[in-house]
C-alpha cells in the first residue's frame, strides 16, 4: 500500500498552573496549549501482515517504548477485526523536535499515528475515542489528537476547550539539556498549588501575554534541576525588559515573544550567537492545517 507522510507539530504552554494532586499522584493543572510550526515527520505505510514496525530517529528509545509505536499498538488493540483480518504498519519517524524539551514531541508523534492509522486502517473511531486512547499514552496526547490550534486545558491536560489566539512569532531557545518530567513534578511539590483561574475563557485571549497573571509553576523546580534553563530565562528576560519570556511545559525550552521591532532585533542577535549544541529558532503559532 502507498506510503503517506504526516507532520507532527510541537506545542508550547502559554502558562502552566498546578492546581492540585490526584490520588494516583498525578498533578492537576490549568494550561493553554498552542501548536507551533516545529514539526517531526512520520511516514506510514499500512500492511495486512499484522506486524507494526518503527524505524528512523529513535534516539536511544527502544522501538517498543517509543510513543509512536505504542500508539499504533494501542489503536490496533482497540480495533474489533473480522476473523482472519490483521492490521500492520511500517512507520518511519524523522525527528526534528528536541526530546524531553517541554514541546510535546513524543505526544504529538503518538497523536499523529492514532489519527493517521484510524483513517488508513478504516477504523472510524470518533475523535473523542482517539483522545481517550491517547490519554493512556500521555497527558498531552488528547490535545494533539484534537484539531484545535490552541486550547485551554484542565484535568491533567485532557479536558479541552478550544480558544482563538492570534498567530504570533515566538523565539525558542533549547539549551540541550534533558529535564525528566517526573523529577520536575517531584521538585515542585514543596511549592504551593495555584488556585483555579478566576477569568472567563472569553477574556483569556486578551489577557494571555500578561506575565503578571499567568506563570509556569514548574519553572522554579526545573531551574533548580537544570541551571542552564534558568540562565537562558534570565538572559532572555534581561535582554527584553517588560517583554514576555516563559518556559514551556516542564522545560527545558524557553520562549520569548517580542513586543516590538527592537526586541525582535535583540532576539535575532541572540540567534546569531546561539551555541552550536543549542537550538535557537523562530517559530510561528499560525494554524498549520
Ligand atoms: C508538563 C506537561 C505540560 O504540558 O508537558 P511536557 O513538559 O511533558 O511537555 C505535561 O503535563 C506532562 O504530561 P505527560 O507527558 O503525561 O508526562 P509524563 O512525561 O508521562 O510524566 C512523567 C511523570 O511526571 C509526573 N506527572 C506528570 C504529569 C502530571 N500532570 N502530573 C505528574 O505528576 C508523574 O510522576 C509522571 O509519571
Ligand atoms: N516518539 C518520541 N519522541 C520523543 N520522545 C519520546 C518518543 N517516544 C518516547 N519518548 C520518551 O518520552 C520522553 C518525553 O518526550 P517529549 O514528548 O519529547 O518531551 P516532553 O514531554 O518534555 O514534551 C522522552 O524523553 C523519551 O524518553
């Protein structure tokens, strides 16, 4: 069967408030996700031999542990097939999004496999069902399964309300450190929870780039674990006083939104001197599809 190619975009968290902790240890949160045009690429060819394989840039993650592979298996396990019928897929992953960067690359890979194979295997599961399957793989997967460019999320990130946000250019810096999410949440626990937001969703788009109201509660914990991330945050903040600088997810990526041409120039100058093992780049939040 013919091979199909799909883009799996990254996301940023405009803010990330940790509101409590569930009995199973997972933290509840409030966040706004938005997709950005930094993408991995997945090429998928379906087969009827019952074999699922994943090749490409696996970066030391075993095939069977990779979220793209696990998504294909989870979907196939949910399919009710007529006797003698078997579903297979050859998946190839070209990775561009740094791993463990707070950009949700693995979750996006999983979501892309779920929606693509649902279509290619002719399974016809509803998007809500795919989101439920996705949640078993990671808290950010339902957002990527949805077709929302931006969404306000509660729960652990799975209760989604789409919101309209303008297309913006953001400057991202990833200092090439891997911050384990579990360690960040565990370090966070000595800081207090943030009460649920007291603003209506219709106000959110206008309030959003306001760093007084919204924060990323995981920043303090990540900065302790990975001083390089704190350093990036401080340098970017100092370079653009009154500008908007925030860490995405559990880190290590920090993003900045220039408020005017002068700040844009400052960030662009930064790009010119980006250390060779870091990633410094402009991205857009404009809708990709
Ligand atoms: C923090 C966020 C914000 O978008 O994104 P990333 O930084 O991963 O992009 C997500 O909530 C990341 O959710 P998810 O992708 O499920 O996290 P995982 O890496 O699977 O979680 C690893 C571990 O972190 C802890 N964890 C994670 C999520 C959560 N809401 N509460 C937690 O306490 C748990 O100990 C969990 O076992
Ligand atoms: N396809 C994948 N892409 C990225 N990471 C993956 C993938 N499959 C499994 N992982 C594991 O999930 C972890 C978190 O992945 P990722 O989504 O890139 O980061 P984050 O959760 O910080 O946004 C990685 O460190 C890696 O061990």
